[in-house]
C-alpha cells in the first residue's frame, strides 16, 4: 500500500510537468502522441526494472495543424513521456490511468487526463472566437492487448464548462518485423465521438462568436456524433536495448458536423489532417 501511495505522489507532479511541456502543442496533437505510445506497446515490449518502474522518455519533431480542422501547419518539437509503476499505474503524456482489474489480456480502470485548451491567438481563423480553456477530464478505459494486437476504448468527461463527454476507439496491429527484429512497424485505426456540448465547443460557432469573428465565420450549430477517424503508421528502429528511433505518419479525416464546420472549410481549414514526424525514445 505504501508503495502505491508513493507512486501516486511521484506521478501527480509529472502530470503538470507533461502538461506544461505540451501546452504549446494543443489538444489536437495528443492523439498522435498517444498513437506513438500505443505503437510502442506492441513493438517495444516492457521489461519492468528499477523496483517495478518502467519509463520511456524522448522527443519528436513533426508537422502538425494549428488546430483540429486547420490547413495551416507548423514544425513543432513534441515531448514523449511514458512512465509506469508495476504495470498498473501509467502516465502517458498527460493521461494517467490505473488498471483496477485484469482478466488475462483484458484490463479496465479509471483515467484522468489534462485536456489541453485552444488559444484564439493560435491561428487567424480563431481570432475573435475566444479561447477554449485547459481542463481535467475524468473517465474510464478498457483495453485488450496481445503480443501483436491492441483494442481499446476510453470515455472522458471534462470538468469545465464546454468540454463534456468524448469516446475514443483504437485498434492496432503489428504489420512488419525485420529479420533480427531491429525494425518493426504497427498500423493503427482511431475514431473519436463527441457529445453535443464538446462538438459545439470545438467545431461550432455561436451567433455571438460569428459577430466577433475577425474573418466573419458564419454561425454553425452542431450535434453529437463521430468527429474524426485516423490511420496511424508507427515505425521504430532499435539502436540498442534502450534506444529507439521513431517515425509516425498519421492521416485523419473529420466526420459529420466537424467536417461541415466553418473552421474546417470556407477557405480557412480542411477536413483532412496530416501529422508527420520522427523522434527518439530512451527506455529506463
């Protein structure tokens, strides 16, 4: 019990550290960061050490859209952080999970996530719409994992006004392993569902926002539904037992009201979203 309490005390400040490091990236890149970590689950097996603590840290450099739906891209440095304790507690970027129950290869438990906001200064298309504040999300997850496949679903609910419920579905499978195993690759599919409140906050335009929009975006009301689907290709080259070079190509496409939003059309955005990058991760 004391060791679990100690792990909580150690992990809690790391959440704020990860959030501070990623605050300039925006919520839109989080799914790509999580895709890399999920890929590493399949192509870099864990070996618990340091009294049952397992960690991967690193960074990547890649091109990402200014916001979900934007067609403006920037080159960014992306921090990678994955720390585990006894394979129960896990801090993945800004997402903290605890495996409460495990049934063979199936596990479930609660989660807490720091949902990063969206500053209106990030892109001219957002000027006048107001910023979306960073908030804490609480929820639960279920995951089924084998040596080469991963299926997961998680539910999140924001504690601040505007960010309500969301559901993420993920499926991944290893697709290539070189002779000797130095290079491996994983292909993943992800889908995201948003409640009416979350969809409106992220992709809707209220009449007031339409009046204050500096580029004159029209009012747009949304409903709940799937907002995006993405295909993620993750590759890793093993330099040695502790170091991996990583690559990610992620293509996403907005769906439903997210696709029809003025933020993703009308000359200011695009329903197609692309993230491309590479990096390095160190295991401890």
